[in-house]
C-alpha cells in the first residue's frame, strides 16, 4: 500500500468521531490527506465551527510538509516563530502549529498520508487523531 485508501480514511474519521463522543468533546472535524497533501476525505460533525476544514487540513498538511507531527511544529514555532510564520505564505494548504495533525506511516516509516483533527483542545484533537488511525489498523509517526 502506498497511501491511505478511501475506506481507511472513512475508518479514521469514524474512529476519531467515536473517541470524541466517548470523551464528550466539542464537535470535531477530520481531514485525511494522501502523501502529496491531497484530500482523500473530510467530515465535520454537526455544530462544528467555521474554518474547521482549513484548520484540520493545515494540521495534516503541515505535518507532511515538515515530516513531524503538528504538535512538534508547535514546538518549532515557539523556538523559531518567524520560520513557522513564513510557511503559511508558501504552503498551499497552510501550516497549523498545534497538536492534532499526525503522519500515517507504513512499517518502514514511509508516509501513507496524514490526519488532521480540530474542534476541541489541541491535546484532545490529537487523542482523536490517534484513535482514528488505530481504528483503521494503521500506525503513525509520533
């Protein structure tokens, strides 16, 4: 397999939503991208606020662009804010430096795509991204 399939993307979204429901989180939005940063699937729960598509996509796309989770991009932003701030001007889908974006990988750690979750706290968004990836029986780069 060279990328997350549509069926796997749907399983990721369902798993993320299930985790959000179990934790009684605010309405979530989930984007699943292929390794090139192209959208495979996106869903938002009823009541999700505006801009969530762009935020979820920016978390996932940023992770793919820099090869690290969006949480780690947040750490980089604290150390080098000008660098991360400049990325939004050149990154087609943006870069959101907050937890919730993870790279889905194969057994050799090669990217199969990425997941971005938004809607609650960044820590909870990341928990839901992990739950979604695991629900699809895939792995991620921490």
